[in-house]
């Protein structure tokens, strides 16, 4: 069987791959701690589950909805955006998708032609690059500094006449970095000047810690908002990863094209999930705050422990999302392996801790570690990784060979 070029060239998701491997080992009875997947360990709030059950029992979930989602859900999304951002979107400027990942995918299909360039920060989420490639476009990586943030200087180096789109994810996967209002304003003004479309991936916007402040590009000023497409969903903040509800908010002409593509691809998102999402968005958000506080406690507990792992170095403390992204170049040398990918494999097979290779995000020599799991599992995972690395440190010491590990 001969496959298409796009099928042959696309790479499987590294985050999904490592999580699937970890789950397969767990099914075999191996005690693996999975820090590889970006999925909250909390169950979906009961009020959301109750709304879904009520919708099923009342017969509302047996039929198709519009491909772009229930009008009631669009109204709930518009109201949530208004409350969170102070920005108004009529419902004809909103489309509901099968998760925020599908929202991003359909945007690339709607905006990107062969040869069109899309700017992505280094590092950035694994699927951005693949989605651009699937649309026939060219992903162009914009280098970042020690804070993992792009600047207008870096954008100037990357832009050309083929540049059409820039993706900004704040708080960011894999680093937990948050762009300040001033930084977003500078980037937004640059995009307006260069006629570049901005995609604001705000999926982690409610998960911000230690008095740090989140801003969205759509909040900065009207000119930047008009050049920005907002992407969000219920997966991360409401612990609803399995329900698969995301959304796009943007100009009416864009949403019309998005809806046309959705009508020929996914059809409508699962009806029961849409009613669940309405309940989540219309709730008082207290459940979100409870989970946010738990993530903040985990971050503040685990961060100093990871800093002490031999060969691990943190460039900056994460401000949001639920990931650590340590530099493990010294750990690679200490363990005598050739790459961060090999280190990931050995941590899984020998320490029974699943993490993701930084190369998947464009930064080999780093690891992404999710702290969206229990504090008990997190501390045990760090103990296992520390013990794994200590064995090499002890060999170095006994052999009289010094090595820098911080």
C-alpha cells in the first residue's frame, strides 16, 4: 500500500507515545509513574458530570448539533470570554471543536497554503509543527532567550514575505512561561505592522501561580485583538480532557471557513460533551480555583526537589500550566548516554518514571515533566530519578572523576 507524502512525513505525538508506553507497562503490572502526559489527575467536577447525565436522561444528546456547536454553548463561551477577558464576541464569531487541538488543526487548514510560513517559538508544543506540515506549510522556529520567550528582534530575524501566522501559547507548554502584558503588546504591534495573523493558544490561561498575572493577546488593544484568533477549551482548567471540547473565536469570515471545514471532517462535537461544557463555563469557577491551588502547591513543593537532582538544571521557575522543563545536558553526560531521548528511555525502563524528551518540543537536552499528578507520586518520581542519577554520580566519585552537575 502506498501512502500519501503527508502521512509519511508526519511524526506521531511524542507526548502521546510516551504516555501510551507508560500505560502499557502499568497494564503489565509495572509500577510506572507517568509524568509524560498533560492531563490533570482530578476527575471532572461533579456539577459538570451531573449536567451531562441530565442531558442524556432528557433525550437531548441523541442527535446531531450544528457542526460549529450548540448555540447555547457558544453563548456560554461568549459570556465566559467576556467575564475573563472583558472582550465581546458575538456567537457568529465562535466555533466549537473536538478539543483545542482540533481548533488549532482546522485553523492551519483554513489559513495555510503550500509555502506559507508559520512562526513558532523554540520550544513549543509538539503538535504545532506537525499541523503546519499537514497543511502544506512551512514551520519556522523563532529562537528564544533564557526566559523561553520570543522577542521582536527574534521575529525580525524570522519574518519574510511568506510569513502569515504566529502562534503564541501563554502559559506555555512545555516551560510554564507567561508573557507579560508589555511583552504581548510588543509582539502584537509587531504582528500588526507585518500583517501577520496571531493565534493565541490560551488553553492554560486559568492555571497561573504565585501571584503571576495572565493576559491574552485579545485584551491588549483593539488593533491587536482584530489580528488575533483566540483558541481555548475546557480540557485543562476544568479537568475535562476526555470530553474533547475546544473553541475558536475570531472574525466572522474566518469562522465561516472553519465551520465549512468542520462540516466535512468532524461533524459536530459530541452532544453530551457540549452540554457538560456549558455547565463548566457557567459555573462559579470555584472548582477551577481548587485545582489551581493544588497545582500551585505541587509546583512549589516539587520545583526545589528537581533542582537538586544531579545533572538537572532549571532555567526559570514555571509561572503557569503544569510542567517543569529542566536542562539535562549535564545529566546526559553523567549517565553516559548520547541524548535526552536515550535518557528518557532509561528513566522509563530503569527508574519507572515517564517523562518527555525535550527534542519533541524543539529543544534536545531538556525534559518535560508534568506535575499534574498527586504530590505523593511526584515526590516518589523525583526520588526515583534522583536515585537513578546518584548511581552515576557515585561511580564518578569513586573513579576520581569530577563533573559539573548543576
